[in-house]
């Protein structure tokens, strides 16, 4: 016989607090061939009162692998669906009453969940709805921009902001007589920087190794500049040398908290490498921030 007082008792503060925010979320599907019944998850949508977010899951490079020459048309349709759902929800509509713009577009089963933020919901939604969620881009730029490497996006923005500085990108240097030619992402009159990216995914160790190499290249360039006088450098007097390192936001719905923690560990490792050779590592989340920094450093 078990007596009632033998059972342990717990106070309310021993249990985790459940969020009071209830989100609705749903996957969005598109048929490559309308009426075929074959559906591909293209986006996920989440809403809680006035909070609305609809993000693409399937990016252009993945669509091109799947559909080849049909990629541009399918991408345009996918973006039309995403925009339509977003505008509907922003205007007070619900996922239950969204009407597709054309045949072959669908909203999937609507889920309800407690969560602290829409990003937490979207991360879950993407993982549960699409095998392509791990391939999604962290960048929020338009598709034609997001397909470009980070350095190329910075160059394009610089051409529109400060065309004169755009000429200092991708400079080549012969640091030592028998060494290979080294290409530097940006080498201006007063500032030099390499550009790299680190994403918390399977390829992160290789990305970290690549970024470390870019740091050491900056140290070599500084040594090269110090060993040559102003005359041989055409009057160039560079004051700082850095690595501009692109990374996702901490609250990105594309990555788990564990992946973000691993990202921070690797960022600290790269910053330590930079400190040892006196090269600053500057983490950035958007190409606009890199352009702003380059312009500011050149004006110093």
C-alpha cells in the first residue's frame, strides 16, 4: 500500500513557464505542374496577433537543381505566393481564409503552438515542413542578390554608393618573390580588408579554416606595406587591416540555438587568431554594414 504523503511534492516555480503567446503557422506549397498533385514546400508563414513573418524555404539554387531552365518562372511564382500570404496576414487576414492567386498554390495544415518569438516558430516550421530547410540562406536580401558571394554583394553596393572606392576591390599582390599572387578583397588608400563568411552548418570547419587564412593574408599584406616605402606604394598609407566576417543573426530562424552557440565558439577562435597577428575580426550580418565600414575607414 502506498501512502499519499510518500509522493514528492513540487512547487509551481520548479516547472518551466509556458509562453502566453500562441502562434499559428503553416507551410506554403506550390505545384511545379498545376493539377499534378506533386507539391513542393516553398515557404512557411507564422502569425501571432500583429506579428507576421513569411519566409522562403526553397532558394533559387535549389530550385535550379530541381527544375533546371524552369527555375526563373517557378521562383517568380514562389515569391508571388509568399508576398500574397504576407500581405493578407499584415492586413488582418488569417491563414484559414487566404485565397491562392492561381491554381497549384496551397497553404498546408495550420498548426498552433506556444512560443517566445516568431523566429522560434519559423525554425520549427521549416524543420518540420521541408527537407531543404538546411539549405536556406540566412541572408534577407532579394533572391538575385542572395545568390552572390558576400564580397560580390559588397562590391555591387559600393558601386552605387561610392563608385571611386569600387576600384579598390580584388587587388592582387606578390608578397614574396616565389610566393603565389595573393588577392585581397579590398585594398584602398587608407584601409584594407579581406571578406569571408561563416555559417553554422556542416561546412563550418572549412569556412573557419578559410577565414583563418584570410586573417593571415591581411597580416602578410601589412608586413608588405611596412617593408615598402610610400613612394613604391604610390603614396598609399593604410592605417588598418581587418577581416570582415559575415555571419547570421543570433535569432535567425534558420539555425538552432546549439548551432548559434557553436558559431560563437568559432567566432571567438577567429578573433583570438586575429589578436595574435594584430588583425581585427569584424563580424557583420549585412553587406550594407561592410560598405558603411569601408567608407568610414577610408575617410579617416
